[in-house]
């Protein structure tokens, strides 16, 4: 082989290429520079292209350098089209004009891809077919004249356009397949035409639609699935890698020449003309079109022109139908989920404040049938309501329509209690959440509304709060009497000697348990106040250091069986930590934390109470109060739950009194002061509870 670049080691491939009857050349795809060519290609070039000695082919010439030939611009355009589209070019009768006259050549341009699917080279092959073309022309074939060729070309284009128009509005994949196959069968009249879709789940081509001529053998009907690994398609080694169409003029001749296995099912079925067109769209394999003929086919004939032309439209229509089906499936799935949710879901359009979607739960909450809710404007549900209609348990609730209007104004609302009043006057209490949604351009499209019926829960809470109120009134009086008489007897026990040790212990236990019962009643009332939004703070400026010190000293006196230590870090006893706090509530929270440490720690163990000063980078100031014990600790999975209402850890001795509301109240008090609370703990090793509180200023003494 003649080389235009350098001499490479000899091997058998070069010998084969040198003696093949086909001219072959390879170009660099970047600039169409000729890299190498065999002798037959060079002979063609020198004879028919370079008609003058100065035009002889030189190393590193590009296609653009052949400007001396009148067809050079046409050749350059073809090279550019192959590079841009990534599709091979084939012309079985390319006409060359040279000084010796006109010659005809069958030639192809084949792109070569690297691993990243980038075109690196272009291979050109040429074979002279002048004698065959002239013989056919001389025989007076019916398509020899230019007018006949133009007529056939026009008919092919008309058929392609008809198929394209038929597929334009097809949104279902089955409709696309039936339309395409019907048009192909009508205009081409093949022995059989089948359209397959790529089924990636089963890794196979699945037949969508097929048309078979009445004279076809019955066994041709059996090809419904072709696995991607199938070797049954002639001249197709891999279905997923085949991007170019395969046309075989005479399949029986190809089998005789051993280009196709003789046992191939298409060969054994007696098929002559064969066409296989893989359908690719935007680098996605959509399916394939397989057309069989009972006579040999001409690769340049009108049937093949039609198949080539319409395959791109079929691939595009299949892609469009696939996307449409996928979107519809997702919409159906989403609607099924929304329809079955126990919460009421509404979608309200921003343009006209009309409800465009309501699930059954939403219709039930509104007291209507689903069909009576859809397409109704929001103002349809606004009714004249008095304050009594909106008052529930001493609270004024917001009508649900007002919350929706706020969402349509761009506000996001989470878990707000709202009231729904039915036409007959009945009321439902809902927990409403709303959020606006927008288009890709940032234009508000509407709002999504979630309504949860909490009427039963609110009724239960109202009854519970009434019970707490009654319990507080009914229990507080006898407990006060018990405490009063217990204190009188304790005072007499200290003055007289008639009381023995057992009696004194009993009196002490009565007083302590009465105080404990009073504390529990107060905590339950605080829970009720929080739920009714009546838990308020009376905040004033206080010095935190003496408050915390007094709480510690009080607990130290009461807890004689434990060793309590008070630590100051970054502070002195004379410093002043000014903060806006509710003194009573803060003392309640601190006593709860230290009391829990004493309660869940073994006698004799150490309990550390500490206070330190923090100054944040932004200038904010805070103090951190902590209580560290050596008690039972908390399991890792229970730490996120420990501050929840009525939660008690698994390792707590159930004989110990408590409702699991102490830490919940502590968190509420600290959070409402703008602070934070957290815990570090290991089960069996003890716990450390931290509370961070913002302060106004720190005043130090010199």
C-alpha cells in the first residue's frame, strides 16, 4: 500500500488492501487530510481527477486543496455532511467528469468513531461501475431518462411527506406503529413489514405492528420478540450497536456467497430483498423497522429511498410517543397517590382562584361531592360568619379560604389551624398547609392546599383541658388542707417528744408527697396552657447568676444523699449576667433539670451544675447552663425523643413517679426565651443537659 505519511511495518492486511479491486483511502476527520490510500485509489485519482501533472496527489493534501476540479466543492460538502451527521454516505452511481469523459463510480464515505463516539477518521471506498451503468442505459431501462428519475424521486418524496404528516399528531406508540406500517405497506407493497420498539426492561425488540402479504408463508408471523443478543438479523452482529441501515439486494445470493449463514431464518424462509433500519433519535435507540421483499431490491430504488426518508420521522414519532406515555404514566401515578391520601388535597389556580383538583378527602372535608368542588371559584365557599362561628375552645380560628388566599399571595403556611363551616352550619377544624407553585419562568401558577381534619383531636383536647381545670380546682383544695395539717404536725413534732421516729417520717413523707402532687398538677396545667396558646412569659431584666445560684443551693439542701458541685467558667461570683427572663418559669426549668439528675442517679454519686459565658462572632452573647450526672443515661436512639411530651425512656424504673412532661416543659421554657437545649448521654454512664440563654450584657467587677 502506498503511504502519504510514513512507512509502516509490512503485514498481511496491507497486502489484502493493496490487491483488493476496490479503491480505499482514509482521511483525518478534523481537516479532511488524506492520510493513506491504496494503489487502486491513487490510480483513480490520477486518471480521472488530477488531469494535469501539477495536480498529482501529494502528501498531507486536504479535500479543500482539490479546487482545480469542478466537482471539488460538491465533494467537500459531502465530507462535511458526513462529519456533521455521523451518518455514512453512499452513492452507487456517482458521476465523475474528467478530460476523458464521464465515468460512474460506486463509492461510500464511512465515519470512524472512538470510544467517546467522536468521529476521528473517514474511510472512502470507490469501485468503477461505468460499464454496468452504460449497459443498463443502453438496454433502455424504464428509469433511464431524467424525467422518469425525477418523477420517481418526486413520488418518493410525496410518500415520505405523507407518512410524516400521518405521524405528526400520533401520541400513542401503538398508533404510531400502525400508521407507519399501514403507509409503508400501501406504498411499497412488501412481503412483510414490521415495526419493533426497544424494550429495555426485557432487553429485546418487541413487535408493535406488522403487515404481511396474503401470499406470505404462515411461519413469517412468529417474530414478535428479538433479544438484543440475537444473531438472526443478517449482517447485524449487535442490535444495540447497529446504527446504519442494512440493505441486501438478494438474500439468497448473499447466502450462496457465504456473506450470510445459510441457516439464517430469513434465508430459510426464502426471502430475497431485505431491509433493516435501526431507529435512533438523539442517541437513543427507539426501535427498528424490518421490511422483507419477495423479489430482489435495488439499493437506489424508490422503495429504499422511501424507507430511508421515513425512518427518521418514525423514530421521532416513537420518541415523542414514548415521552408522552411516560408523562401520562407519571401523572396517573401522582393522581392515584393524591386521590388515596387521607388528607384533603386541593389545587387552586392563580389566574381565576378556581379549584382545579380536589381529592375525595378534600370534598368530604368541605361537605360536598367531588364533582361539585372542581371548577368552583374560591369565593363560592365564602359565607357570612359571626365571631361565634369562628370561636373554638376560646380561640378564634381562621377560615380556610383566607389561608388559601394568603398562599395565592405568595405565602407558605405550615400546619395552621383553620375552620371549615358547612352550608347547614356544622363545623370542622382542620390543620391547613398551603404553598404557591410557579412555572419555570417564575410566574405563579397556583397554590397547593393540604387540609387535615383534626376535629376529633381538638374535641378531645377541649374535654381534656376542661378535665384539667376541674381537677386543678377539685384537687388543689384537699391537697392544701393536707399540706397545712402536715406542716402543723411537723412543727409540733419538733417541739414535743411524744412523736416517735416512725411518726415523724410519716409526717415528712405526707408533706413531700403533697408537694410532689402539687408539682405534677402544675405541670399538667402548664401542658394545657401550651396547647391552648395561653402559656405566656412575664419577662423582666434579671441577673441570672443569683437565680441559678439560689436554685443550686436549694437543691443541694434537699439532696443530701448526692454530692452536688457548682462550677463557674469564664465568670466570677461577683459578675452580673443581665437577661430578659421570666424568673418563675426559669427557676421551674432549672429545678426540673437538677431534680431529674438527682432522681435518676444513685445515692452518693456526683452531680455537676455549671455556668459559662459565650460570645458569638456576630456579637451575640449567651450563657450556657449545664447539669452533668452519673445516672442511668439515655440510649442513642431515644435522644431525639427525650424532649417530646409524655415520653419516658425505656430504662426508667416504672415504679418511679412521673408523666414524662418535665423535659418537654423545660424545652418550651428555654425555647420561648430564645434559647437552645440539647443533651449528650451514654446509656449507663450518665447524661449532660445543656441550656443556652441569650443575655443582654455581662457586667464584670474589677
